C-alpha cells in the first residue's frame, strides 16, 4: 500500500547535494512519508543518489512527445515544467497527499499543521511571497511579485480531492508548451499560473504562517532567532522550512546571490552556516557528475542555445522524430523567400526567426534588400559569437 504522504522534489544531477539535505530533513521529521526525487536528467552511475529515496527520471513520467518537451526548455524551465506531471504520477500510485519542495529547502520541524489543511479538505496549499506589505528598501517589491507570481512554487502541497486532478492536468497542459520566463507575456515558468489557483480551486488554501518558506524575499519582515531547544524560531514561532534560494555554501554569510543584502549576522548567520556545512558534506558524498546535463546538447554534442530552443518551441509545436538528432540540420537551412546579400550572405532559418521576434531588427534590417541582408548577416554573426552559438547552427553550408 502506498504511503499516505509522499514528499517529492525535482532536480538535475548538479543539484543532488541540495536534494540530499532536503530529504535528510524530511526523513527526520516525517519518517512515515515516502520520498521521491523527480530527476530532470538521466541517472549518472558516477553519482550517489540520496539513500532511501526513489529516483524517477522525467522520461519515465509519460509526458507526451517527451523528446520535443525536453528540447523546448532550458534546464530551469525543464525542471519546473515536469512538476504537475510528477504530482499526477504520485496520485496515480495511490498517495493521498503530495508535498513538493524545491531541492534547496530544508525542514526544521514536523509540518502537521500543513498536512492538517489537506486532511481538512484543502485541495492545494500555497505560500505567498509576501504576508505583509514590503517596506522601503525591501529586496523584492510588489512589482517583482506581480511579475513572477504571488505564490512561491518552491512549495506546493495537494490532496486527492475531486478538483485536484483536473487542475493538475490543466497546469500540465499549460506547462507542456509555455513553461517559460517571459515576463513581458505574463509568464514565469510554472509559478505564474498559480496566481489563478485560489480562483479556480474552491478548496485551495493559502498558508500565511511566517515560519513557512522563509527566504531572502521576505526576511526583511521576518525575524529569525535561536530557540531554547537548540532549534530556530521565526517571529516567535518554530521555523517550519527555510528556502535557501540562491545560497552558496562557500559564501555562507550571504543570504542569496539574488539580493544585495548585507552579510547575515546573529541567529540567521548561524542558520546559514549550519546549512552550508550540511550542503558541503552532501556534495562530498554525492560525487561529481561524469557527464553534463542530459538535455544540454544535440546528439552530436553541440550545445543547444536558448535561441534554438525558442525557435523550436514557437515554430514547431509538433516535430517528426527526435529534435536532438535532427533539428540541428534545420537551423542552418536557407529560409525560403529571403534575398541573398550582396556578398552572397544567406538568411538561414535561425537567423530569420531571430529577426522576426524583435521589432528593432525588423525595423532596422529589410530582408528584401540585399544590402540590408548583408548588414544583418554581419550583425547576427556578432550576436551569435557573443552567445557562443556554434556556427554550424546558423551559417548556411557552402
């Protein structure tokens, strides 16, 4: 019989140390829960995965047209895009509660109060970035949150209720193609969609407990202190879980690389130092990957640049075959209908798509004019060089 509660995270092989610390703390406080690592990568025999944790590769989650799905996204987008698919798989196995944490989170007590919300009828439980109005000089303002999402998706919990599965399938369908960081379009990976959840889900609940999801974006309004029992407290209550987003264990006095906050002091500094030591120990146990991120490059080994992933996602929602093996041949083909430059320059498919995405390029270079084709080809060569895009992906074969 499946455990009532499963605690899950998602990461690629480079984040195994973070995942090990998370699972160590989860096992300590919730020994009755199942533990599952959704691997946004392929298992690397050179690595040691966390003990007592089931590893499920993303490719095994039954995501339709998986090669195209993986090809469409960079590593961050891919890690976040598989979240609803993993949660659905856990419910299919018979778990009643699915509790997701980002790998860079650590638990500091049992979370029975969160589980009680699920037992009490909640379909989803979310935690907001802000539980109070940010003051002057806050590392994150209302504008940041309105751009990236009201709720931080480093944590989301769900229970098996009549409304849960349909909403997870809705979320999964959106992330199949639009798990992107395009804030000008109102999208921020998986997270921005959750702004809609309290309206879509009658039984969604928002936890405003300031001891949950403590992180750099809310520390200016939350007070961390040492507890009398050797633990940690936030605003006078026991710390539930801390989100070490952007934390570098080699710079343990800095809360996050995402904020210019001054070095931590007092109880916060001690908390960071304790986590840094655990991270370093976990890194030593995990070992070093023997190979790069599995979906980093083409079958030839040539890295896939973001520009290519974007073109594939926007132009080819369906693709015959495996794009990792074939799309590198499409990118440098001459684009139909474009003039040839005065020096023989050819506008390829990748060059044409990049031109079409940017109003400044469309205004600045008329691809029906051979002289401007030459100018654009020179411009693109500089752009591609600066972005380390391999010439074989954009330069037409002689």
